[in-house]
C-alpha cells in the first residue's frame, strides 16, 4: 500500500462524501455552527456515533479495550491504533464511500474521543456539517479551545505518526489539548519552600546534573523513570542548564539549551512530570524567564525574534 499522510487520507476516504456546498467551501464548513439552535436531537447523533464505536470496538481491534468514556480509555485506544490495522481497514470497502471501514472507524471514533473530552468537563459540542467535522469547545484555565478531534484521527493514522516518537499519536494530542489544560495542577504538593540560589550549570553532564540536585534541591530524591536516561541526556549535548522554582513551589523547571532549541523538564515532588521542546537558534542565546503564573521564552528562529509564553505548568 502506498504511503499515506493526513491530507491523502482525507482526500481519498472522506472528501468524496462531503455535501456539495461543504466540498466547495471547506473553511466555512469547518467554522460555521450547523446547530445554532442547540437542537438536542443533533447532539444525540454524536452520542449515538460514539456508542456505535464502542459497540464495534471488539470486532475492530480483536480485543476489549474497555471503552468506558474515560481519559484512560483514549490512551488504550491510541495504543491499539497500529499501521497494520489502519491498512486493513483501508482495504475493506471502497475508498470514498460510506462502506469504507476506515471511513466508519474514523467518523465514529472521532465522536467517541470527543465525548471523552466533553464528559466531566466544561465542554460542549459545536456541530459542523458534515457531522464528523464537529468540534468540542473546551473551557479551561488557559482559555477556550476548539478541539478538532476528527483531524486528530487523520493525523494519528498518517505514516508519519507511526514512524515518529515526537507526539504524533492520538493519546499525545488528547493529553496536550484535553488532559493538561484541565488538570488540577494546584493539587500538586508544595515541596520547594524558602528562597534558594539556583545557579546555572555551564558544563552539563548527567553526573553533574545529578550532583547538582543533591546539593541544591535535595527534596527531589528521584527524577523518575521517564526522565531522559544518562545516555539520552548525553546525546542532547546541552550547553547549559538553568533551574526555576514555579507554581509556588510545586515544580522545579529545568531549562536546557540544546543545539536546536530549549528542552524543558517539569520535576514535581515525585520526579519527572513532563517535558517539552521549543525550537530556536543557538545565537543569540535564548532566555527563559518565569513569573507567578507563566513561563516566557525569548529567542530567535530563522532570523526572526519571538516571545513564547505558557502557564507555569506548561502545555
């Protein structure tokens, strides 16, 4: 089977089934509310589609994924999305027809993931035409987001997503856009009390980093299994490492300057929470600043200066 990217999947398996007006103006179809009156029956179609996915899941995946509309179920579902399964679905039923298995998996699966994001949160469906283009409008402490779950599926089923370890899976997108913004980070324990001087490491090695924590942040006894291994740490070839206490003592932010940008690691009382990479040029030196509620990276990329802001708990 030939290689597939998200656009190719969309054009081959979905676009032929769009109504003529939506086909001619995709931008309008993707932004215009198709249910401004909030007709509950239309919302019910999305719930029905999600339930169809649950009902067919054992036959589709050959195992019980326990699709119970929980966040954890999205991670189980994501792990079960393999290249072999995508290719098998794509060969069952003609592409561009309602009989295509891949088409049905994605449209019903998008409704399922959207329902998982919506339930138990300040979120609601915003209907689009066709229905599978519908988005979830999610309110969180970082603002309002419109989650295009159908497009998450297309991207997660592309060849690139299966070949990359850089956040291409359905679970990665769900974690970033649903779980992280709505997580109660204020519930993390405050474990870094008092003022302390946290100097820069100018010649980073894993051994130096480990000794630094013991000397300056002894509250962190273990960085955790998901923190980069000594070998991976060495491969990054960091030039320097800065440390910041954020979240009123809940997080030690570790900012590491690599050859292609800044690597950020969030360490809580139990060790590694998560990491992020922000690309930027090595010169001029990027600058990381922290405040009461946010982290700011000032740098340059492709000769363009930029300022990137995020909440203290990251996104």
